[in-house]
């Protein structure tokens, strides 16, 4: 994990890192990605999504009240300026030790301050031979938060979907990689733009990509 040099830079000193979270077996998450609600804000019905927000309390999590997701048009030219509402994460998912371990891994790796609010997006992207799955319909972008974590849960019958990081929109990526299940990419949103290539199926059957995206702050409000 890279660090900058001075105390005044400490808050945003984290750049990016990729780690394998050994305390998490992604197989335990898979049942919770079936029959998820379709994201109503994206055309094409290829993205499903849930969203909840938490704070870390000791070695546990406190789930915060339901909120609305909001980004500026500058950060998200496609969906910015819209107050979006998504279904909460399943209570049975939240109770899993592996879910707690994921949120704690994000908080610890980013060295978040106590009581920092964390948003957890549960996302499935699907694709078929005639319809590719667009991971980032808004293009190369920043989310408008401080820290981002992308955790890969499953890749089923797909190719593509590489994660890219850029220091500027018109520059070549400084990082490009397919995230394998169990890998967590951590990014300072102030320092990098990010993007994900569309996915397409490897065979004539449907394919899917399952991820958790964690952010702090959560960009949710009551």
C-alpha cells in the first residue's frame, strides 16, 4: 500500500492496492446474488443492485437507516443529480461472518476513522450473446467519495470486465486487471479515475459478474 510523505496528507495518503482477503470464502456470498432487484435507473435490465450503509463498531457492524444514493453530475454525467433508491441488503447476508470480514477489511485497509460511514453496493451484471453487460455506463469516472473497494465474488461464463485505474481521463491506465473471486481492489477516489470493461459470455449461455463495491463516505442521505 503506497503512502505519501507528510502528516497533512495523511487523510488521502492511500493510493491503491490489490489484496486477497484470506478470511473470506466468496462461495458463501453466491446465493445472495440470485433474484436481486433490477436497477431501475439503467436501461437494459442487465444490472441488479442492493445498497446499505454501515459503521464499524469494535469488531462488529452497525447498520444505518435506509437512505438515498446521490452523486453530482460532475462525478456521474449519466445518473448524477438524481436521488436514487435501492433495496437494502438481505438481513441474512449482513449476519454472515464473511460479510463482516469484508467490511472490516475495507475499513482497516483504508485506515478509516472511527464511526466512518461505509456504503456497500451489491451488484450483479449480466450478459448474453446479443447483449454485453456494461460495468460502467458513465465511462471513465470518479465516484465523488474518498475511498472505494471493489470485491470480486464470482465470474460465471464471461470474458472481459477488467478493472482499470487512470490518473486522468485521457491518459492510459496505470492499472488493468481482471479481479478474480476473493480479490479486493482498494482505490483513493481523489487520486484516480476508474472504469470496467464490458463483459460478454464465453458460450451461447448467459453470463454474470458479481461484485461488492464499498465506499466511504457512503454518498447516502436520509
